C-alpha cells in the first residue's frame, strides 16, 4: 500500500518548501502535482526574474497584508526573509537586493530557484509524482471525540495514504499554468469555508479612451486612490503605464487587489491619479513659475516635460481645453486652475479587467478562522494543513506573496503529528 507520513498537494513555492522541510525532518513524503512539470507558476513569477522576498522587518511586512497580516507571525518567526536567504544559500542559490529592498537570485532567473528546489527534493528522497490530479482527500471520524482525521488522498488513477495532508494548490490566477481552484473544492468537501474570490494583481480597464494616446510611457511615483468617500483610504503608489484600454504597471498591480471587490459590488469605480510625483496645486503652480523664470518663452509642454511624457501633457491639456504649446501665464484664470487640478488629480473610471486569466494572485481563499496560525493545521480536520495562496491572505507586489508561500509552507511542513 502507498503509505507516507505526509502528502503534499501542489508543487508551487509553498508545496515544495513544505515537502523539503518535512523531508529534512526525516518524514516519508509524497509530493503530487497535476501538471507534467513542477513549479509552473513559480517559474513565471516576476516575468521569470523571481522576486523571492524583500528586506522589510516582520512587523512592516505583515502590515502590508492589512487585517490578515497578523496571521503570518508564527510562519515569519520560523522563516523570515533572512532565514529564506540562508535557506536558498544552503541549496546553492545566491541572492542579492540590487535596490536594497527586493531580493532576487543573483542570476535573476526563476529557473535557478526551481532547479535548486527540485534537486533538494531529490536529495531528500521525496517521492514526486507529476500528472496526478487529486480528486478527494479522505478522512475518518475517530471516537469517542468524533474528530475528523485525514487518512489519505485519491487521484484520478490511484489512492495514497498518510495521516497528514497539505493543500498547497494555489489560487485561481493564471489558469494556463494549472490554476483551477482544486484546493477550495477539496477543503470544502471536508467542511472548510472559502471566502469570496477575486482576481488581483493585473491591469485594469478604464472608461476614458484618451489613455490610448499615451501608451508606452512609464510615469514614476504615481499615487492612485479611490474617489469614493467611504473608500478613499484605499490607495497605492508606484510606476504607471497607460494602455489602449486602461492602465497597468506596478502601482496598478497593487491597486487591483483593492479594486476588484469594489467593481464586483459597484460596477465601476472612480479613482484619482496624482501624476506629478505627489505635488499639490500650490507646488505645481510654483513649478510653472520657476520654469517661466528660467525661460520666459517656455510652453506648458516644455514646463512639464521633466515631470510627464509629452503624450500625457497633450491629453490633459485637451481635457481642460488648453493647448500644450501655449504659455501657462496666457491661460485664463479658470482654465489655469483646471489644469493645475487635473495634473495633480487626474480622474479615471475603472470599469473592468480580464478576470483570472491575467491575475497573478487571488484575493480570498480558505477562511483563516478555520486554520491555526501556529501550525497551519485545520481546526476542523486533524492532519489537514494549508499553505500559500490557497488561504485568504494576499499582499502587494515586491516579494510579499512568495515570501508568504515559502514561510507558510515551511511551517506547515514543520509541526507534523
């Protein structure tokens, strides 16, 4: 009979880390992957560059995850960014933080990470089976307490037995890389609750069509915020790129995780974009005056070129009925005020997105109320564990989600009965 100490379902960052930790602890481990190869999504992470983690303290790191961040404390205590860097060094991958914040493998290749993890699984004699989709986790009730206990799993071809099973199946993002929501169904069959699921970390579509004329230029240090009083604390800052149908770029990827639940509720979401590196109207006015002092003949466009691309300047001028080739001082008072306002508070209306097919992560997942943060074990079924994106916890861009996947996987593979 196919008996193991632990069965891990899913070979992403979380699943492989869990299997490695258990293997190092001397457990007999089986890792099941439904695709033909391991780590498909990990290989695609960050455009293949693999931003593993970042250099924030654990407190600041958790704060970036919002209300669910405190759930991560025990996992990060066991495997924070320093420990993760050491972990990879031990398996032959050197890392660095070229910007002092984001941590990458030195070669900036996710294949380096994937190969090292696979080699470590081999070294530890973890039994890895690909093309094995799990269709059921079976359990039994042990009397007298009536507690459900894991017994093993069934795939489309056979059954495997273990007193411990880890669900590390990820979310719904990038279905072309195998995401189908398998973990939610497996957990639900055992009594677990899945919160509402939303696509996150992806481009957004806008009602405004002028963005089509501003493609290809990156605007640095843009701040986006929701222009609804009830939600105006929702904001993000980073680089923005206009597209044919809307907006993308790092700031949009971060902002999308706040926007998609609102879109589902409201249909469309008005936002404000500060495109001028955080300047307010007074600072913007001083900027024009300084530019005019340096060059009395400077046009609006010439005065703004150090701040915004030419295409964006022209479109914003059109929105207030001004000509980019005019001098700022020649504008009428009302028009001048409108230009200053639209520069620091550009209105946009988010109307949609491309769904999970373009989503890097999933917002929502298995309810954290049903999982022990000390062990990642289910509070409903003994021997059932969770790690990674399948749980109701997600963070912004910048190595947050991969660090969480590795840390939660390491913890799930650590405290086995």
